[in-house]
């Protein structure tokens, strides 16, 4: 099944910018795969993996995409516990500290 609104997107936006998409799709796949394999920013990697998988699915590629989407939602849900294994053990607390410091600095600057 092909969705007409997505075909319109492909014809009017993706194909005229094919060189951009030929750059971002392989790099996106690489970064998503690395993020999932080494456990770094697992939730973000899985979210963008699902977005990419839905894009392929909407374009009419079926193959194993429904199974990948189901597994992606399971990993995305399990990503809430990210930080016990892999690089998220150090990255998630570091990001929380950065956000907290940035919020404190913004509040101090506006006061």
C-alpha cells in the first residue's frame, strides 16, 4: 500500500533534494546502529530508527518492517531503563547535569 500524501512528499521534496537524502540516510543508519550497539543515547537512537523505519514503510517497502517497528517500540519502551548498561550509564547522568546547570544559569541570568 502506498500513501498518496507520502508519494507527494517524495516527488516534491525528497527527489529534488536527493543528494541531501543520499547523505543523511546512510549516516542516520550508521549513527542509529552505533547508538543501539554501544548503548549510547539508546532512546533517541531508537526513536529516530522508528522514524526512518516508518518512512520506508510509508514508501511501500514492506519486507520485515512491521516486525522491526514492533521491536522498535519494545526497545523504545525499555529505553526508559537505559543507563544500566552501555555508555548510557555515564551519558544520561551527564546530560541531566548539563540541563540542570543550564536551567540554573538561565534562571540566574534572568533574575
